[in-house]
């Protein structure tokens, strides 16, 4: 069996880890950790996209209304 040293924090319990573990078990835990990280990054990207689209829509509405506002201001 292959053992590797693990140091850090258990993502499930929050407890510190400083131990030797079976590489097969650690591989499964690391895969789960990476999956959670990818999910968080995906959610952050989607949130940024949604905010960008919302702000872009607001700006486009303002630009679309600008010629009408300029015409109204130029009339005596």
C-alpha cells in the first residue's frame, strides 16, 4: 500500500489534519474537494454574468432614451 502525508483542514469537519493516509482514500477525498470548488467557481461565474447582463440592459435603456431626452431639452 502507498501512504502519503496529509496536512491541512478536513473540509467536512473543519478539524486540522496532520496524518498519513492511504493514497486511494485520499484521492477520493481530494476529488470531492475539487468538485465542490468547481461548483463554487461555476456559481460565481454565473452570478457575475447575471450582474453584467443586468447592468448592460440598464445602460442600453439609458442610451436608447438619450436621443429623445436630447430632443426634449433642445425645444424652447
